[in-house]
């Protein structure tokens, strides 16, 4: 069950959700660093990203504060694509 958007603005709380992510490589360590791009609820049909990560943040008046994400990425699956049988 999801809360209405107007209620998200009024109630400060911690939120955990999945987000689409792209991988960037920094120049000094050559390791992949996933960066969240948008929540999975905003993904449209045909969008393609590198993977999915779990993001946790504190929601205060509709702003995401103190964002943290898990570096373990799951494979990308667009929720709007139909399953191939």
C-alpha cells in the first residue's frame, strides 16, 4: 500500500525504496560506483538503466535527506516490459 503524495509532505519519516541506477567509474580506483537516477515508480516503458539498487532516505517536507544506498546492484528489469514466454 502506498501513501498519497500529499501525506509524504506532512509526515517526516524514513523511506526505503528501489531506484534505477547507472554505473560510473572514477579515475583513481577503476571500481564501478552505482548512482541512483530515479525511483522505480517513475520509470517509463522503454527506459533502460544499468541496474536496480535499494535506497533509504529521510523524507522531510517532500525532500530526500541523508540518502544512503546499497552498492549491490540487481539486474535491470523494466516493470512495464512484458514477460517473455
